[in-house]
């Protein structure tokens, strides 16, 4: 099976370190990790993406950074994912308000959970049968209770806000774990990765 791993976010310097760009941030970590060997990003103007080909532990993988804004992410996948079989090798990394910062979950064949980027991909590739790595961005209390932002404006302000210093350190730690999970996914399969990391 050939794998395509995508990191969702918004293009442009002003969004680089925002919470909504968690997927892109983690994909960059994967690209530069010791287990991976990837070429420099190449622009694919037809699909409005940046693409890098390479290997993770000897297995062929394509990395994909959509160069559309989050809500139009799906347009970058249209010509790359043309069948349900190809979709099964797709992994999409994205931010998730329903998980606390520092946690992540691997899920397969699930709805968008209200995430506009994922909603756009499902609409464009016409299937939910792909893997998502949902990375938490919400603050939580010491006992683990989520403190999600409220209201449409509050949510927008929060997800488009930049990570604070302490949050960046937590993201760095969880990024390493996600890279481990992705390496396991590619080398040992989805079930094994889900059993070990969920």
C-alpha cells in the first residue's frame, strides 16, 4: 500500500504558529524526523499543494501540505485520491478542540466531528474511509476537564491564536509521539498503531 500523509492548516506566515495549523506543524516534524527521509517540498500548482516524496523506515510515503485555506482543504486531494482503495492509505493530521493539548487519537472511517477541513476532504474524495490523527489543542484543568472556548467568535479567536510558550513545549512532546505512531502505522499497519497509541 502507498501512503499519503497530510497536515491540515492555513498557508501563509501569519498562520504559521496558530493552533489551527497543528497538522502542518506536526507534518514538518515528521519530515525532519530521524526515521524519515524526504525530498524538499515541491509545489504542485494543479492540486494547490506542497508535496514531498520519500520513505519512513524504508516504506514509500508522500507528504502533502494543502495550500488552500482550511475550509477548502479537499480541493488538494481530488486528483490524488481517486478511489476508496487509495483513500485507505490516506492519513490526515489535524487540530481537535474536543481533546486537551498533549493528547491525540487515531480514528478511521469517522465523520468530520465538525472540523471544516475534514468536512471539505470528505466532500471532495467522497468517502470517510481514511485515517485521521486528531491532535488536542484545548486547555484543560489539572484534573483533565476540558476548558473549550465558547461561541463561534470565541472558537475562531482561539484556533487562529498562536501557541503560547508552554503550549509549544507540550506540542513538541506530543509531536514526537505522533511521529512514533505514524512510523508504526506505516511499518506495522493501522490496527497496531491504534492499539498502541489510542
